[in-house]
C-alpha cells in the first residue's frame, strides 16, 4: 500500500468531538495536551479504567534514560527527563544508568557514547572486569574478563503504575471523559466514504466523532491493518522479593543493561522488590485470530488478547525464564535462586526502525495514529502529547513529521533498532505457550 496523495485533514474546531482509543502513555498525554489547547469534547475509551492491568504502561518501574545510539532520541530523552523532574518529581527516582557488554569496544556502546557527547553529556567508562567491579562491588558475579561499557548519571526510574494514576487524576480534573467497560471496548471503526465517523463498541452502541485518534499500541491490530508498519511483540519481565537488609546493600545500584544478553536489572523499589527484564526482539502470537471470529483476516498477525477474564497469568517461556536467571547470576548471584514473586510478558508495538508512528492516516480521513512505542515510549510521557498534537494540527517541525510518519512498507525489524536490543531472534510462541497467556 502506498501513502495517499490526498490533502491531509485540516485541524478540527475546538468544539468538535474527539475520541481517543487507548488509555496508555500516548492516549493520556494526547488527551491532556488537547485539553490544554482548548479542545472541549475529549473522550478516552479503553476496556478498563487506567492504569489498565495488562497495558504496557503498568509496571513497578520504567527507566527514564537518555542513552540512545540515535542523537534524535537522545536529545528528546534529555528534554523528557527535565520535564520528569519538573512535573513528576515526586515519582522520579534518580540513579545512574550503566550500559555494559561482555566484550571490548562494542559498536553500540561507542555510538551511544558519541550521541551523548554530541549533546554535551559526560559519561564514565570502564574497561575490563576489574574496573567494573571496582565501580560496582555489589555486582559480584563471575563476569567475563573483557566486560566494558560506561555509566551515565543523567538517569532515573519511576513506578509506571503510580505515574499513570497521577496522569489520570490530571485528566479527570481537566474535564476529560473516560468511557470503560463494554462501552469503552472498541470493536470496529465506523467509516463513511473513506472517512472515520466513529466507533462501534462491545455494548453494541456506536459513538460518533469528528476525529478519531488510535493510541492502541499492541492492540492496534485488532482494529486496523497497518500493512507491516508495526508488529506486536511481548517481552519477559520478572521480580523477586528482597529483605530490607538485602535491598539496602543495593541502594546505589544503577539501572543496568547488558547489551550482550539484553537483560536489564533495576534498583530495588521502596518495598524491596528487584525487577529483571529482557529488552529483546520478543515473541509474537497468533492467538487473536484463533480466538476471535469477527476479527478481519489481517489479524492473523500478532496481538495480545482483547478479552481477559483474569490478569493472574505468570507465564513466560522457559528459555526467557532461564535468560533472566542467567542475568541475575552474572551480576547478583546471591539472588539467582530466589523465587519469582511475579512474572509476565510486556507488550511492545514494534516498528522496523524503532521510530514511533504519529501521523494522519493517508487513506482514511479523520483517523490519526499515535502508536508504535517500540518498547521505549514511556519515558517521553511528559512531552509526547505536545508532539502528537503538533503533528495533528500540522504545526510540527519537519524532522518530527518525517521520523514519525506512517510507513506501510512491511520492512523487517532492523537488528540495530535504537541500539539497546539484544537476545535471541524474535519467534512465534507455540500454540501450547499461547494457551498459557
């Protein structure tokens, strides 16, 4: 499919009804910015009141880093981090970010350092196991001799669930309307003459609007064929309970990413929980097409469940469990056999190059896309709404419009992405594995 050459949608009057489908980072930030600019009728629809329990925005921690191989996102990360400190300082936990690799002179580390230095940032390098352990004595595993990387003091982390609760409170006070349950579960888009005019929801009702914004992340495949511009993938996360004394020994632990394995380790939370995750190429499913007869043919592509009777699944593939254990063994072997208190698969809406999709749909008038988080969108919550609405109103700088344009090309995912992915190639979960989700 080629992009349409039709004239793009004009900004709608502030009195027109706008429906935002999806109450995650992109949806909530966009709703707040629209209200700030005087739009009066803003309705956010989702299956559940946010924070939605199976949403990508719900977790005990999200890293707020500026470390990218791409200077575009590094600069954007600095802007976002400044706003975290100004607007959500109560939620922001300052710490170091450490990027490590099990080899010397990994090109991704080199490019990331260069991107930060271009922006005037200072990083502290380490080369070899002895230098790494001297800097972080609490990482006392059997590390490779040639471990290398750097640390950056411009970093922090937040409890994603608590932040989303705060943003929802902002939205409610601003007069933004939330519609949830069956009336908030969008089943299909209503179109008339190549224009979206509303949505049909699970209650059987239809809701009309002048502009529809899809901020549905990995769930977008349930509603729209994006022609290979994104693929929904899921990634393993697990956590263990520490004692108060164990957590105190890790008080100065940085958020640490092992670029060889993709494993992330976070500092302990205030209730002494240690989280481990793998920022990898993920797993796909075919579950949506098998379980929902009304989904159009394109939805044989990967997507999370739309209907969930329980949020208690603790399933991750055996190989992912072993990889997280190995990540702990390498850095914090004293905890490698601690039982998991929580495990889950976190959903990404991955684009081939890691760029977001923030754009008017080229062929469907009245439809705007704000998706493609690619596993790194949460950190931009304080600023992304402004960029979304700038593009919606055709006032954004050219570079943002170009980087976040909808590109329905069906390209394969780049192995480089934004320089932080690692681990095994992406694969489709088996039918037995999908049954455990």
